[in-house]
């Protein structure tokens, strides 16, 4: 459908000039010479963008602008001013104009781009408003869930109060027997204690559920839940382990105590498999006497003093999300089935909140990637003209060897932009594979890194068990390796050693990149290649480049894993299995 543009200007020449640069296949244009005519027309005919001249025969541009902004808040309005009226243009922007256009000598050439830019800007505002409405609906649903939970708590409280009242009546009837009276007092006290504990527990769960609902991000949510488990169960060690969907391994989402999780740290027992079994079977595991349990005696051996532990799945709608763990030592109270019931109620709330946060994050990421794709397309278009100019200079004024180097750098920039565009659009690029010597490939990488790494006092080492040929897109894989190397360089600001190792196991090509820089926090390792983390500017150990590297490695069928211990730098593991 064609976009409708309205031009309000007392100058027929200006009106005709604007119309002349607008393709008729894309736009329809209505022209008015005064404010009253324009207002009457706009009341009956919807428009997509309005040009308003700063001077009209029956009113001034700013007054008309005020009226139009109030009547048509969702339509971009561009104030057209004479050259030298920049102050008027600023006042127009403050009054609600989306942009301004100065009638300079070449102002007509700017009109198509200005229209598209303002239409895109207002379209993005409308989409953001729609997203806010969706988020508001999600919040209303969560509030409704809280109200239902509060009603259930109230109903349960009333039942307990009736039970307590009944127990008092029974006690009054038993006063004729001292023995019965004593027993009844004991029963009533126990009933009262359990009632009070249950009321307290339900109230606490309700309070925590409200905090979970209000959590603004995943870390905040996990901290709320873990603090509640730690305080209510009185344990020295507890953790929330989350499942990495790609690797199907558990990682530390949040933990209390050292090590982060006892079963994950246990070497004499396949602790992670035990945890995954609990998650996949959707069945909590409670062990109240570790030393007498043959399956878990290694846990007592490696961690003396441990008495009991509980493992609880975190799932929602058959989606496996993680496991909550709690470990009690001899000086702690033994974990009970009531503790399991309490924590299960928390993990159910946690699962729903995690899925809601993930859904919100995915929507926002989709918006960000769409914007990124547009930005890359604009940049690529502008760069073509710039590259053409540079090539003309190279052909006439630059020595051949310098020109060749500049051409290589321009090609590198263009290919990087292509990778970014493909990543934003969710596409895989086309591979131009050829046979290459691993030794020659790694030495080329080393040569490209040497200058920058030397300035930072970083030593580069290559370790190989043998040289062999492998098939790859050399240019793409060089880009991926250089990105991973630069990630290591950023974590070694005071110098160190960067080692590239290569070995072969059967048909597999195995590469490891090891550095002696800052370690990558455990909670960050599982998120290195997630968009929501990679786009956060305060994470120096991540970045958009790692997403590009991961994309290239995926195109080659290379699996990628990372390990970073405390004060041990980081190691990236690459496993390449040639296609059959």
C-alpha cells in the first residue's frame, strides 16, 4: 500500500519540489497552502507523514505544529524552515516535531532519506509500545496467579483455624481425666505448633512468590530463591544448577558455600548423572543418612561431616530447566520431607518465572537482531561508495604493496559485515572449503597476532603432535580463530602466554586455545555465546565477536566448549569432525 504524505507550504515551488523527488509507485501526496485547509483535510484523510512550513499565510508553523501533535500523536511531523532558522527548528523539536528540514540549496535531495528515516523511527516506537503492552499483559497474568495463591492461603488458614478450634473443644471435654487431659494438651500443642508452622510456611511462600514475580532478571530471581532455601533449611551448602540446552550439562546458576556444589565436585561418583536423573525423572531425592547409604558413601568420604542432602527438579510444562540442591552437615538439622515440600513449592514458582524471563528475553533479542540487521545493511551500502573511493586513490597514489594490504583489510571488513548480517538474519553462510596444512594455518594466525600481542607482552606458543591436511574455509576460520585469540588478549592486560595446541584423534581434529589471563566466572561460562550476555557492555570476557566466531564454527560442524578455573585463565576446546 502506498504511503500518504501531506505537504503544507505556501510556496508552490517548494511543494512541487518535494513532490518531484517522491516516487509515485511508493507515495501519494496531498498539498495545502495554509493551516486551515490542512486541518480540514487531515480530519478526513489519514496520513503517514506531514511536512509543515514555518510560515503560513493564516498561522505560524509552530502553532500549527502544536495542534497537529495533539491531534495526530502517532504521525511523524517534519518542520520545514528557511536557512538560518536553526533556533526555530530546535523549538519545533521541543514542541513534538519528529525532525526538521532546512531549505538549503540541496534540501530536496535529503527528502527521500528523511521520510524513510522518520517513518522507520515512528514504526519502531509503535512496535516498542506493542511490546510494552505484551509485557503488561504478562505482568497482569502473574498478578492473577498471586491473587489465586493468596486465596488458597486464606482458605487453608481458615481450615487450620477451624481445626484448632475443634482441638480446643476436644480438650474441654477431656477435663474429667488427668491422663486424658495431659495427652490432649500434648496433642493440642503439637497441632497448634504444626498449624502455626504451616501458616508461617504458606505466608512465607506467598511473600517469596511475590518477590519472584517482581524479579527483574535471572540473577536477581535465583538470588531470591537461594536465599530463601539457605535461611529456611539452615544449610551451609545449597545451589541452583541450570541446564545448558545445547550441551545438556548442568552449570552453576547461583550457589552458597564452597565448592559451588558437592555432587558436581565429587570425583569418585558420577555426581552430574545423579542430578540429571532427578531432573529427567521429575522426582525429588532425599537422603537423610549419607554414611549408611551405599550409593552415596563416597560423598561422605570426600566431604567429612555431611549428613543429609536433597535434590529437587526445576521443571515447567515438561521443560527441563535445572536442579536445586541442599546439603546438611552434622551440626545442621537433618533435612526432612517437609523441607522437600517447601523447596518444591519454590522451584515450581522459579520454573514459571524463568520461562517468563526467557520468553521476554527472546522477544527483546529478536527486536535487537532485526535492528542490527538493518544497521548492517545501511553500513554495507555506505561502505561500498567509500571502498570505491579508496580504490581510486590506491590505483593512482599508493605503492602496490601498500595497496594490496589496504585491499586485504577492506575485504576483511566487508566479510565481517557479511557475517554480522547473516548472524542477525539467522542464516548460515556459504563455505568455500579447500585443503590446508594445520601447521601453516596456525603459523598464519600467529603472524597476524604477533605485533599486537608483543605490544602487550604476550607470548604466543604453538604445540602440535603432527602436521596434517584439513578441509576448511580458510578465510572464515581465520576470522573465528582471531576472534577467540583476541578474547584471550583482552583478559591478559598485564601480559602472559597464549598457547594454540593441535592434535588428531582418528578423524577428529582437536584444537585448544589456552591463556594465562583472568578467569571467566563460572556463572558466565554457560552464557558466553548467548545474545543477551554478549551484548552487555560491562562483560569484557564476552562480546558480539564471540557470537560471530560461534556462527563460523557451527557452519564447519565444530563443537566448542570452554573451561576456566579460579585464577587459571581459560581454555577453549574445539572439536572438528570432517563430514563423511
